[in-house]
C-alpha cells in the first residue's frame, strides 16, 4: 500500500497525546507540529553533522525526559578525533521546540557561555537562508574548541519528513535533511579547520514517544557525484512492520520517496569491511559502502544502554529517481550505522 504524502500543516498528536491519524505519512518539507504530551517515553533531539572531504563535526542536543544530553564530536580523517558530552539530569535547562530548532521552531541554546571541563555549549539559531550552528567545549587534552557553521537551505530544496507509527501511543516523527550546503570553521586551540565549498550538512530532527528498547540502521551521504548533487537517506530495522520507511533520495534538490524496506548487509565483527544496502530487487538502490573509520559507543548504566557502531566512509553504486533516471554514485562521503538502544 503506498505511503500517504502530506502536503499541509498537521499536528502530530491528538489532545490526549495519542498519535493523530492525520499525521501518519510523509512530506517533502517539515509540516508537522510535534505537540507531544506525557513523560518518561518522550524523546526529542536535534542532530547535525557537517562533513568535508577532510574532516567533520557532529552536534547533538537531546531531551530524553529523565535526562538531557548535549555533545560535540569532531573527526579529522586519519587524525584528530574527540567527543565531549554533557548530561543534565531531568533535562534541566533544555527545552526543544515543537518544530525544527532554528527553522520554524524557536532558537535553542544549551550549556554555559564559556564551558570548562566536560561541559559543552551548543546553539542552534535561525540564519538568513538557513541555520547557524555554534558550539564551544574543551578537548580532553585541554584545548579550547569553537565551532561556527551555517547550513543553507536553497529555495525548493526538498527534505524528508515522516511519521513512523508503532501504535497510537508509541510513534516517532523524524525530519531528515541531506545535501544542504554548509560553510564556516572549527577552531581547536590555534588550529583552524575550514568548512567550505565541499561542506554539506545533514539534519536528524526527532520528536516522538519510543518503546523501551529498539535497534536501527541509519545511513546518510551528501555531495556531488557525476555532475549531480545527491543526498542519500537510508534507514532500516526500526520501521519494520509499521507500513512506513524513512528511505529517500535527493537528487538536485528533488526528493524520491522509497516505500520499500532496504536490505542491509554487514558484519559488526568486522565493521570496516564493505556494507551493502539495496532495495529488495536492487532497482531503486544498489549501493556498496566502504568504511574508513568506526565511531563506537558502549554504555550500560541500567536505565540507559547504548551500543553504537557509526562507520564513516564512501558510497558507490547506483540509485534511481522517481522519474526513472539512473544516477551513478561514486565515492559519496557519508556514514552507515547500527544502534541498539535501551532507554
């Protein structure tokens, strides 16, 4: 059964907090208002990753009800890597809007103006033509970090927003943006890393009410290949059985929604070996992902458990647009991950 495309504004929830049936579907731009109610299973986050051919930075602000987590992650391919995370019990001081922070929703700033130790500051604000991302922290070896990036949203650039319904009281609204041009810099100590012509931003905006345990795959990539601007948004596992996927292609700013679940093949015993990601008949998506770095996380505090393998690398293969056009993908930079959460 085809997924329903939503073209106008809609509330995610009914007045009693259950999923609004009219909200189930997908859209080419963010049209949902995440008017969530209830406590304990409600999750809200903004995750931005900005990549270049040489380095990347990822910023996270999340509210999991019983705690908030803000983080800064930086990777220089083959070189520097660090992550700083700050936890606020009961999400004190963190308030995420019903719409995308800095783009339709309120601006968001968390953390002290001049963080020390393991504390971080992240600010997400509306900017002319896009979103401004700023962050401050200190590396584990004591160097000050300051990031200032702007991620553009060109007129007419389509993005994927979708509601994944497990039930009327367990559901997730996600807005995934790929291939958004970025610029700016990250300064670490006295060294500056530029984000220029080949810098691309990816957004994962999430609002929902989640089951206690879940496993997901997520892959994304952005950039120019074969003279085309291509964004890949690839999901798996967590959407199975819901009648909805979070799979889409963005070619030259136009979205192709993929209603089929993808076939992910990889081996976490050897995560840097090639992964394959395909539609069942390999007609719309036929990609190989070659990782060069595995970012791992292993956390188990009882209340919260997380096992993450987020591999950064390059995609190659073929995709097909809704117009039936085959597009060759050659070394497109991005990531593929498996995450197991108990939260």
